[in-house]
C-alpha cells in the first residue's frame, strides 16, 4: 500500500533541492499544509526544517498566492 502523498518522505534526510523548494514555496506565500503535500513531508517536518533553516512560513490564516 502506498503512503499518503503528504508523508511519503517522512523520516528521510532533507536534500538541498528540497530545502530550496521549501524556501521558494514559503516565499510565494504557500501555506504550510500545501507545502507539506508538495514535498511529501508531515507539516511538523516542514515547520521544523523551516525554523532550522531560517525560513519564514507565512501564517496559515493569510490568503495564499498573494490574494
């Protein structure tokens, strides 16, 4: 049985490409739950890596996509 999209990479080491993608998605005001699905990692992992890498995640209640 396949893992759900949002956790397919859970527990795997982060690649430089994934960190760059996280940074780009955060800069585009993509909410953490959407970033979670796109990167295949739990939302808590997204938040943890963002904090570790100094990436600011926009608040979830803010309209995404510059809206």
